[in-house]
């Protein structure tokens, strides 16, 4: 198995094999929490106008999204797992757009299979990949706004690689290492209430979910995220 690590939208566009788009803070942690809460599906989109158009063509929808980390005007919720904890999402169609993670998904058009990557379902994702036994796995780190490398996405890619290669990895070091990262400090800044501290903990709830998340396109080229559990 060959493992390639790359970055941002440019990396997503060229990614091949089984492709994992990684966005720890917070897109693909949020997607897992939505699916775990019984959402019918999660539709990741790149542009705000695409999200609004999709809402108009679907029933029972919830708009979730951010730009600069803040909830988009007119959307129901921001890109925050904390916000969603008390929300009933059962049978809802989630339409989700973010500055980084969803941009990677919509641009990964060369992927043989497309998965999301986060700490909250890391081992389930790796178990699925191992089950498929691919010749090539591409890990795409989306970083901050899909333009700046971040510690959490880099570390998640390292964790995925170690699991795929069955190498030792100190899982207990993940949270302490990221707690002091400059990219995590927004969650501890009282002047940024749109980045609650509980989001940090929820996004680093290691292997909380036992499902991988697959992104597939329908006949109209619309992406949707769904749980993979039967493998």
C-alpha cells in the first residue's frame, strides 16, 4: 500500500486511489456528530449559493456552515459540534459548507473512493481502508481555510498513516500536543464565542464513532456523506 500525503484544494484535485480529506477542526468532526444524531444525509458543498440552492430543492433541511470560523448569515448553525449537541437532527438533510473541509471533498474528483478524515472516527476509517486493501491511499490535509497547514490536520494524517502501516503511535499525546498548538487557541479565547472550548474536546474525542464516512456523487453530481458500517 502506497500512502501519499498532500494538502489543500490543489492536493484534493490531484488525489487518487482511496482519498481521505482531513479536517479535524471542525468540518468532519461535525459531519460525524450529525450522522450519529440520525441525520438522513449530509450534503457537503463548496459555495454558499450552492448550499442555498440545495436547500430550495430538498425538504427537511438544516443549513450548517462557516466562513472565518463564524456561522454564515441566514444559516441555522455554525460549524460547531457544541451547537448541535441539543439539536434534533433525526431524518434531517444537512447541507454543510466550510472554508476548508467541504472544499476538499467537492474538488477530489479523481478519487476512486472518497472518505472524510477526523480523530473522532479514525480507527473505523482505517479499518474500512484496510478492508478494501487499496494500492494507493491519499491523505489530504485541508488546514486553515485550505491555505495554511495546521497542527491538528498534520497530526491526524500522521495518526492515519501509523494505523495503516501498523506502527506504534502514542494516542495519549494527541490532546496535550494540540492543547498548546497555536491553531487551537481560538477555542480558549473568550472573545471568540463562536469557537467554544467544548468544540476542542468534541473534535478530539478519539475514536468515539465506529463508522467511516463515505462521500458519493449522485446522477446530478451532488455529493452526500453517509455512514459505512457493513465491512
